[in-house]
C-alpha cells in the first residue's frame, strides 16, 4: 500500500525483481519486464487504489518468501471495489526483498 499510495508507477515497479512476472488485477496481459510492469501501474494508479488483505498465507524459506491470499482494492477515484486472489513470491535480490 505504501508504494501504491505514492501514485508513482516507477516506485511501484521497482518493487519487482529483475526476472519477475506480474499477472495484473485489472488487465489480462502478463507483464514480464520493468517497462511493461511500470506501464500497467501508469493506468492502474490513476484509479487511486487502496488495498486490504482479507486472508494471507505466508511461507518463509532461505532467501525467498511466499504470500498468497485474498485482497480487496477500493478505487479511490471511483469508489469501486475489486476483490481478487494474489500470489507473491519474494526473493532477496541486491540486498532488498523484491516481488518475483
């Protein structure tokens, strides 16, 4: 939520690892590089989303972590709510935790 709240697509995209895959909430196009991930957030952030995790299941390994569950976004620009499932795999890359 902190990165989304900046409304800066580049700041959100930097949270993703170099070799990551984003299966977006409101797009049916997989994003597999920095430019396409940033492009998705250019439009998504115009909706001023605020997310709430409803259910989370976390597994932690060596230099990786998995977080899967259900979330709901409230779009501040329209008031519309979007509920969905999520699966995040985090990797430790260049001294930081990134979404893979």
